[in-house]
C-alpha cells in the first residue's frame, strides 16, 4: 500500500553537472565541478550526479569533454562532504571497464536501458554490484512503451537486486496523467523504489515531477536553472521550493540553492534556461517582484545573499506594498547584525 505523500519524504538527485554538461558542450572544468558540487552538497542535496552527459566512458563521437571521467570524479570527491556521488552509464555505448573506474570514486551508478533490451545491462549491473556501487536503472525513452512493459522491466531489475528504477521522460513528452500511469505501474509490479527524471519540452517538468511524487516516486531529478539537453530539465530550485511549500525537505537550504543557481557558474550556457531563481524566491515567499532590481543591487552592494534579503524582506514587510525604502531598511538591519 502506498504511503501518503504527506508522510513520505522525497529524495532529490541533482544532475546539473551530468545532464547540464550538454548545455556547455561538455566543457565543464574541474573548477566548475568543484563549485557546483560544493554548493549542492553544502545546501543539503543528498545525491549528485557527475560525469559526461551521454555516458561515462564516452568516445569523442559522443562529444569530447574538457576533462576525463577520472578528473571529474576526483574534483567532485574533493568537495563532497555528505552527498552521495554518482554517474550515468549507457551499456550500449560504454566499455564495461568504465564501471571499475566508477567503483573507485563513486557511490552510485545509473544504468540507461531500453525496456525491451534489458538483457544488455545485466553484466553491467552485476559488475557494479560487485564493486559495491548502489545501482539504479533508467528506463530511457519511457514514452515509447506501454506502462506494463516498463513494469516488467522493473520486475527484472528487482530480481537482479536493483533497488531503484526510474521512469525517464527523455523527450519531455509526458503530461501529468501519463506520469501517474507509468509510476503507478512500476510500483504495482514489484517492490522497487521508483524515481522520475523529466525534461521540459512542453514546460511540464516541475508539474510532472510533483505528480510523480504524488503517484509514489521517491527519487526526483532536477538541475540548477533547468540546465540540460534540449529544452532542459526539471528546475531543481523550483522543485524544492514547491516541495517545501508542501512541508517537505526542510533540511535543504533553499537560499543556498537559489544563490548557487543565480551565480555565474552556469554563465557559459544559454541565458534562456529556466526561471530566474530570484523570481522563484519571490513566489516562494509570496512577495511582489516589482523591485527585484533594487533588491539585487542593494544586496550585492552590502555583500549579502540576494535570496536571504528577499526572505528577510518578506518577514518584515507588513501590507501589500513594497518600496525601495523598505528594502533599504531591511538591508541596513541585516548589515547591522
């Protein structure tokens, strides 16, 4: 029987470094990785995915990355204090020896599988399990198959000892009712924990991910600013803000997430990605964003976090109207503390 969403706690897996690498043509540097992983880890994100966007063990034909897999793994490991680190592998594209390298540095490995070709991932699963890695299965291009077929693949995964199986909306095709149908099919077919990975081609990634959680998925993927391939992914900061409004994920420092997403660490990518994190912060606190430019300028001049100034302003302003003078008083008070 499904435990109600009110009692369950979602698990956030951020894949800004992995899926987001598509948006920078796989040119993240070690410094980029340390900064992104360090911020996510400090904010309390429990799972962080790194490595080449397509697969670890990628060849130049899949896109030549700025650093090797091992360099990315070392960079992330040097700053992660609490989060589990992992990567994606596509058995159809990568040598099985890539699993051994992952085992030297990482905590989990996600195997990308087509539901009708599940047998191809079996040797990779067994190799990763022997290395002590937590293994999950990503049923990519889920929309191409009926839900009951994906459910059978999930049952096969469970029989191999795999604990987590993902519904993956690779092309951003699903609507919430589709997400519910697929997640419930996996849950009803076996004892696996279900995850959901959404893309934003129809602008539905956050709504679909919330629906996935309501339907029984526990692992939820996102990227800062929705950074990712094509139309991008579910936006981590939007997802966490929505879940915190429901009373979940109080242990995650949302302001730290806003600040990370609003920094220049993603500056090499298109500016059209995602919703401005400060606008999400205004929505989270129910504050009119008319004076966003003044808040940003005042916070930066005072060397204060923009998101924390927004939070403090929302706490201290009484009434429906906000002025520049109100903001200045809030900033002065924060500087005095």
